[in-house]
C-alpha cells in the first residue's frame, strides 16, 4: 500500500516537473521572439506584413497566449533575417 502511494506521489511530482519544463520552453520562445523583433526594429504590424503571419497571432505569441508552430517560428525568424536554432540538452 505504501509503495503505491509513493508511486502516485512520484508520478504527480514528475508531471509537475514536466509542466514546469514545458512552460519554461514556452517562455523562452516568447522572450526570444520579443527580443528578436526589438533588435530588428519592427513593429508587430511590420513583422506581420514581412512574414505573412497575422499581427494578432504575433501578439498572442508574444503575450504567451498561443504557442507557435515550427513553420510559424521559421517564417517570423526569416522575416527578421534570423534563423531558428533548436537545442536539446
């Protein structure tokens, strides 16, 4: 009985850690996009025109209320003269 409770607790803690990791990645994407756009001296509207991604979608990504697909990130980066680089450690 105790072993089962330990496993359930351990699984819950594992899920919480996984959720934190996911949020960390989402925050990194959000911060990187904001920083890259600022460095490029583009407004959201200007980036929208250059990338073909709607300004409202760019805003949602930057606010953290949307997670962009890879192709969206690539289009945004390309419009800013940048590349998307992924690192798994």
